[in-house]
C-alpha cells in the first residue's frame, strides 16, 4: 500500500513538472490543499490558487483560504 501511494505521488509530481504553470480551484478542503502544496513545491511562483466567492460561501471560509495561501506564499485570487 505504501509503495502504491509513493508511486502515485511520484506520478503526480512528474505530471506537474511538465506544466509551465497551474491555476488550482482552491476550496481549502483536503484535496485542493494537497494539490496546491505539491504544485507549489514543484512550480513555485507559477502556481495560483483560485476561489470563487458566492452567496452560499461563508466569508469566514474565504478569509481562511486567504490566510492559508499567504502562509504558503501562493498567489491567490477570489
């Protein structure tokens, strides 16, 4: 099981390396946070987190996303 997870992570990193830049739909959930972290490790400043604000999206969650992206030094757009 451990080998399979390491292989999947290695495959993801190789795929990301082939890209010049990425924009990630960032909800601050586990999946998008993990992807944002890995992409930022590989591409650095060529990663942008994007969150869409809507009436059903609590403002406190939007503020939390901004803090996470600033802490990780990732460009963030809402």
